[in-house]
């Protein structure tokens, strides 16, 4: 999975969780008006909170992965640049 794909999936999951939370809040308001059980609502809230926490951990992991990939990219770029400079120096030293 590529970096943009992983971030896109994490973002989509977060958006879905937010949409679910919004729906849940609308449901709470209508159920409260109808007198439904507070225990059911608390359990649903606990479940959504757990999902949010999992999504946050996933997003944090992806952000850390992106940081590591960027650092590796910077290191490789620096090494390639140094090799190119050395090759140019060697080419100028070769007669002809």
C-alpha cells in the first residue's frame, strides 16, 4: 500500500466514523424524545469512542510511517547527490 493510499484510507475511515457519530447524535435526540434507554445510548457511545481511538492510533501510525519514509527519502537523495558530485569530479579529471 502506498503512502497516499494509506492516508486516504485512514481519512475515509475517519470521515465514516464522524458521519456515524453524527447519525448517532441525531438518533440520540430522537430516541431521547421517545424515552429509549440511556444504557443503550451509553453502550453505543462507548463503541463509537473505541472506534475513534482505534482510528486515531491508525492515523498516528500512518503519520509516523510518512515521517520515516520522508527521512529515508532525504537520506537517499543526499547520498545520490554526493555520488553525482563525485562522478562529475571524476569526469572532469578524465582526459579527452
